[in-house]
C-alpha cells in the first residue's frame, strides 16, 4: 500500500467499531412519513453531519433489497466477462460520451482536485487507480446527455441498472429535501434544478491483489472529493477512508453497515452552501500486507447525483451573511462536472479553467 498521510483504524468489518467512527449512522425512515416534526429531526441530524464531516451512513432508506441485490449480481457478472468484451463498452471520446467502461488504471481521481487549484504532490501518482469501472448516465433525452449505451451481456444488466438508478435517484431527492430543511429553506428548494438531471451510476471493481504486482505509488482509489451534490455508495468490503484535513490528511476508516448506504457531499454542494457544508477527501486503500487474502476483491456501486446540465449554482442565501460573504462566482453545473471528469482522465487543462474563472 502507498500511504497518503497518517491513518487511524476505526472499523473494517460490518458495523464493528461504528460507535467510534467520525462518520455517523442515521436512520432516515421518518423522511417518508407525514410527520413534519420527525422529518425535521432527521434533517437536522443530516445537516450536522454535513457540517461536521460531509459523510454519513443511512439505514432504513427505503430502497428494496431485491433491487440492490439484482444490480450487485449483474455488475459482478459484467466485471467477470473477458476483457475484450468489456472493452467493447469503452468510449472513444470522454468529452462526447463520459460513460462506459474503463480498464484497470484508466483513471487517477486525485487529478480532479486540480480543477479547484489544488496541487498535492503527496497524492500525485504516475500509475492509475487500481480499479476498473463501468458507468452510465441518465435515460431522459431532455437531460442533454448522450443516449445510453448498455452492454447486451450479461443478461439482465441493463434492466437491473436502470431500476437501481431510479431508486437511487429517488433516495437522493429525499435526502435533498431534508438538506433544504437543514439549511432553513423550503423542502422543495432544490426541485427546480432536478427535472432534467444528469446523474450518473458507476460501478468500481477492485481486483484481488493476491499475487498482483501493484505499481509503485498506486492505490485502489486515490484521494479525491466528489463532484456533484450527493453520492450514494453501496460497498462490498473494507478500505474506504475519509479525512477532514485536505492539507495534512489524517485518515479514518468508514464503517461497513449491512444494507446501509454511505452518503457524501460533492464539491458543487460545498460551493452552493458557501463552504458551510463539507465535500470531504476520501480514498480506497490497498489491502495491508497481512490483509491481502482476507480483503480479496472489492466492489462498489456509486450513484452520483447531479443537477440539470444548465443549472446555475451560486451561494444559497441562507449560507451568506455579512460575516460569511459569498466565496465563489456562479458556475454552470454541467460545465463544472465535465471539467472535473476530464481532469481525472488526464484530458483537461485545469489551469486554463482557473484563468478563465478568474477573468469572469
């Protein structure tokens, strides 16, 4: 493993040690109720987690287990296909079609931080992240994104992913209604920017590293922050870590909770809340030498909730005060997301973007 900063072990098993974690576990069942007081209580817990760490785990979230299990199995089946079949889903131009399959080492997520003007030599690596990926975007033509291209194999893959995508989107909107309450806004504050959303569903497969030669400086998923509003993550093993300090990271394990989802905020939400809420640095580490066999393969499915492509994001009024003036210029959501995506794939000039933003 190539460490990036100090590490503090918290929990690497199913919920074990969760009480000691800096990532809280929140029961959100009340968000589906008609009890306004109960919804507000959950919203306040979410708001506190967003301020404190930008990460939390939700349980009793309402997504049927059968939907999750079917998507999980079909995804495993896809990654188990021969490489040449998976490569048929690879895009030729990330700028035109930012979805599809990416082979092992095809992305370095830490490079996405350069769009924000962050250069961290400690996280710069020559080798790509130790994962392969499959990703799809929205089905709605009104989103302005290209049509989905889905593999014909394995059987049932397209249907399973579509169902999971829609359920995850429903959960994201439920969480955003709670977020609006936590920010002292009307519950439907975010809805006007979500009717043509460009959310993405991505699966990451981290191969078993037993017997594998891991390139120097490479890690399963390099330190990064996410890009959009909220991320909904289903993981299948240990290794996810978070750090509140971006300059001098101290890493904390995120506990694994059976049937729970890890929720974290993206950079767009941090900007929108004028840095009141956090988009927190996180990574997935390689197995420690004595854990390679027991950790084995790891898979995760992430739903990245994004706004409408043309949505303009500027500081939320309740997050701006005379003591905390607006920190950022307005930005178009789709442009921001594409710059971050291309940077992570080595196909963007973040310095050019920063010059353009400074002159806006």
